[in-house]
């Protein structure tokens, strides 16, 4: 029974980590799908999101709902500004330039947070209840379950948005074929801005959840790198892939760290990444592209 | 022949020359003189920075061979530097190999490891390859941190000072050791792109499918490019091991990979001279910011306090600015300046 309890609790922790990873990866995939940009600053978007919420909620003492709204507004603004002034001038440039500009951006964003808030850990009251409850005879923390629930709701909302709303359909059209979308009267610029704004919002949610589970500090940004195994596993341009990839990597990390070695858990996602790239270079759900001269 | 309308070659041999005009030879002479008098002009602190630059130049040239000339994006630079540093340090401290031999073996080992981690490049391109090399960086770092054998469970390797280096003249002596090595490495890289191998690298970069159609063996070219590039990087890592006299994993993190990528972006992708300019620029930047911070410590303590954050911000802003304003880097700016003088008073 003890062994079972351990398994259940590792699973819950893994799913909670995976849910946050899926949210972070969702933003990443949104950007890649619409604009073919690999965003190395995704972790810093989480970081900025968490600190914006902290500023609104703790420093300005706004009520929770209002603080979330401030966070969302700031995330949208940040996403749109980054797209307009950093990425748009590089449309059509070589992949290395695009990667490096997002790396430069990550450095600037991190430095910004460091300047305003320093490197010390910030105290933030827990938003989610911290108690624990019984599931199948095993005690598990409530906040992890809630994180899974919130992430599921957000991911479902995004899925509905893509399938039903005008802008969601337009985004899928642009991802499919930019020129054809332009001839149909879709503004590709608006879609690009929308993709970055939505990515920043999903990063904000991931960042706030992550900060609530751990702490408000610079380490949040390091979550950005584990997004890569997730998106490679699921496919760089697949939204359902982020959920599968996120949960797989989240569970894998918890199991390895619980049953084998916490240090090993840090590197296992990357080993999986290399293995997948060798076998299925375009991920489980990714689209294979054929290139011609 | 150099005329106001440009440089016109009259034979293939003339076109292949490294330097075509008298002005180029003159500038080359100036640079040589400058490099020879540097140790007499700089104090120990700045000479130390000059030595770090010389080591970084070798690494940046290596990375540019891979990224700028072959078009294979690599985020694994830090890992390959680590392979070079650890191999040479272990060989000379524990296996008792003479230092020059240890460096040569380190270069070969790093080239081998580079070729191994270059294998994904056979199936992957562009963004996917960047992520694969990110994984190789993380995996090498994990091995280096956790494999107790490497450091005999101490977490670091202490490398004894080279026999002939005196404490008082440490930086000056190192300068004379590093200068010829770096010079030869740069010259070798420059010559590489006058050979068939170097040209096949560039063919793969420009359009790999077309390169294959005209008879370039892509598999061999890509793996060779990873090996050659990693060889240079391994040399840089090995030199840094002896120069800094300690080897710890903290000096080879992903940030280092990013720093080297920044060097070649700022200097100019696909340009050997650009790698040199970029390495100088990116190594001088933090040192100059520290200087500025010290100067304004009394007047504006705020800036001095925020120096680490400011360094990060300036680093990022430098990358973004170059990519947005001059994607071909300092090398392109320099050649535009030369053109401006040559064609004056005409615009072109």
C-alpha cells in the first residue's frame, strides 16, 4: 500500500508539473505555428508573468480577479510589442537570426526583472488552498489537483477558441498557408500579434501557477528550457501534442526523480528528446515537411 | 588589380590569394605591429582580458565554421569547450602526458565527440537541429557534473601551472604562448575555405539539396564540419584549462554557448575576421561596463549596484540591435567603411 501511495503522489505531482509544462508549451507552439519562430524567451515570459501578477497582487494589493486582469493586460501588451518591434523586422530571415533575437530578448527580460525586483525570493501568499485530501486512500495536496484542473480548463478554452471563433480559425488558416490566407482577406499581421499575445497570456497563467507551487524567484525562467523536450515530443506545430508531451515529460521527471535519482530527472527529458529526434524527427503529432530546391 | 571600380583578378591564382591589394598588406602589417606591442602597452588586468580574448577567438572561429559557414546551428558550444578542457586537464594531471600532447589529444577527442553529436544533423535542419544541440549541451553538462571519475569526486580539477610560467610575468608570458597559437588557428580556418572541403561546407549551407545534386557528399560534409568546428572549440577549451588553472562545470553552461553565438552574430556569420571582431567585442563589453560602473560609483551608486543586471540587459540589447540593424555584423560594417573611403567622394 505504501508503494501504491508513493506512486499516486508521484503521479499527481507529475501531472501538475506536466499541466504547467503543457501551458508553457502551448504558448511556444502558438508562436511557432503562426509565425515559424522558435521562442527561446518562453521561460522569461513565464517569469515576467509571475512578477507582473506579484506586483499587482502583493505590491499594489489588488483583489485576485483584478490582479489577474492586470497580468493578462500586461502580457498582451508585452506580446504585441515584442512581435511588432523585435520579431517583425526579421520576417523571412535565417533561422539562426530568429533564434538569437529571442535569446537576446530573454536576456533583456530577465535583466529587467532583476533590475526591478532583485534576485531574492519574494513572498507571495498562496492563492490555491494548501491542504491535502484523500484520493483512493492516498493523501494528495489539493493545490496540485487544482493546478491540473485550471490547466485543463485553459487548454480546453484555447481548443474551443481555435475550433469555433473567427480569429481562431483565421490563425489556423495562417498556420496552414500564409499567402492563401492573405488572399482570403485575413490580416497576417494581426494574426502574428494575436499569436504572441496569446502565448504571453498562457505563459502568464503557467508562471503564476508555478510561482504558487514553488516561489516567486528567478528560477521560474529555467522552466523555459524543459519546454523543448515537450514540444519535440508532441511536434512543434501541434496543440494536442503539447498536452501529451507536457504530461509525459512531467510524469517522467517525477517518476525518475522518485524512483531513481533527482539529478537524473534533470537530464532524462533531453535524452528522450534526442531519442525522438532520431526516430521521428517531426514529433508524434508534428507535420512532416517535404523540401524542394 | 585594385582600381576605383573594384578588385579585378587576372588569374585564378590571384583570386585565391588571402590578400589582394597593397592596402590590405599595409593594414595586415599594422595589426601585426599592434599585436606585438600590446604586452608593453597594457597593464596586467587588461592583458588578462587580452588573453581571454585570444582563447575566445579560437572558440568563436570554431563555432563560425559550423554555424556561419556550414549553416548548422549549434547550442552545444559550452559542452564542447568542456570536453576539451576536461580531456586535456585529466590527461596532463592524471595520465602524466606532456602538455602539448594533451592539448592535441583533447582537440582530437573533442572533434570525435563533436562528430558524434553532429549525427542528428544528418536528419534535422534549422530549428530542430538547434534543439538537438541544446540537448547535447545538457547531456554533456550532466555527465561532467555527475561523473565522479572526471574530477575524482572533488567537483573541480586543479591544473598545475605550466613549468616555464613565472608568477610575476604570468599574463605577459601567456600572451606570447597564446598569440601564435591563436594566429595559426585563425590562419588555418581562413585557409580551410580556400579548399574543396571548405567550399563544400558553404555549398551545404547555401542549399544542401542542390549541393547533393552537384556531387557533394552531405553526410560526410556535415559530420566533418561538426568535427572540424569542435576541434577548434576543443583547442579553446584546453587552452582555457591551462590558463585558468582550474576546470569546473560552471564555466561551460548554456550561457557560454549563447555568449559564443552572440560573438559570431555580432562579428558576422560566415566570416573568419568577423569571429575575431565578435570575440573582441563581446569580451570587452562586460569589462568596459565594469569600468564605467567603477567610474560612476560615487555619482550614481544606482548604476554600480545594478551592474550585473545592466550587463545582462546590454548583452541582450547588443544581440537584438545587431540582428535588427546589421545582421551581417561588424565585418560588414568594416567593409562598408572601407568602401566609403575607397569610393569617396562618390557614394558607390
